[in-house]
């Protein structure tokens, strides 16, 4: 499918698992959480119940590590029938603090691509999650200088993107979004007649996964590395 990018004025980049490693740390945290609760439930059940709790809490807590920690605490209390020790609750809090203190590991080619693309286009960071954590990661990354605008969204649905484009004073046809999540970074943009490019990460949170039916017939490109973006925009 040929897609023309010649009218693009602004390019948006997702942050987590597009510019730097993120989901890997959540998978590691889930393993540690499973060990803490292993005397109460099977690992599979622990994982399922934690995910269910996260989804139930999304409207209240939103996305990010702090929301994840609150869901772990609630899930631990319920799955242990409120018998879990205060020491274990403390261990859960430590899991979250360790996640927040992780170094920012840039993915391959990220800075080279941003440096090149920012010479021709206005580029923005469009991410979701906890504001303080995202600001901290961006500062650690050393990438702030490349972005014209930073937007931490409460969610990434069509209405959120439409509001963002109105704020940027551009038409959907003039905007290109780059990200690892089909659900959050690609399909909402295609649905509002903007452009999107999918850069898969090796692991995806279950909540962000979509079916083949949802992507069928949608006009977007998938590239294996962010470096491939430069070929598409030349």
C-alpha cells in the first residue's frame, strides 16, 4: 500500500517502547509479584487477577508505574484474602520504586533519527502515563532538545488526538504518529484521517493488543526499526 507523506508538517513520537525500553520492566515486575504471592495462588492465576485489577482501575488511576503499584497492592490483598504481610506490601512498593529508578535505555537509532527528522519537521512527544515519571524519563534520555512540544495524554483515543491536533493547529493529513502500539499509536490516527507508522516492540501489554480484524484494510505502514523511518520520509 503506497502512502504519501509529502504533506506532513508535524511528526509525533510515542515514548515507552518506541524511544526507550519500558514494557520489559513491567514483565520483570510481574514475575517478582508472582513470587511474593506464590503461597496463595498459582502464577497464572496471580497474573490474570493482576491484569484484571489493572483494567478495572484504568478509569480511576490511569496508566503508568504508580497506577500499576496500586493495582499490585489491591490484588495482593484480595488474592491473599487479606492475609499478606506488611513486609510483602513493602516489597511491592519497592518493586515500584525500583521501576521508577530504572535507567533510560534508548532503542537502536533513536537519537540519530530524531536529530535527522527534527531538521525538516516539527516533532512532538505524544505519550500517556504518569506525568512526573514521563518527564523524568525524558530528562534522563537527553532527547528533550529535539521536541517542539511534549504532550502527556490521559489516554490515546481518537478524541485525545483530535484535541491535540486542534491545539497544534494542523489538519489530520499533516500529522504523522510513530509508535509501537497499534491500539494507541496507529488505529486512532488512521480513523481520524491522520497518518501512522507502526514500529513493533518485542513485547506488548495485553491491553494494547488488537485483532487482525481491527487492522484489516487500515492504511498504515509497519517498519522493523525506527531507522527505517528515514527511508519512508526521503
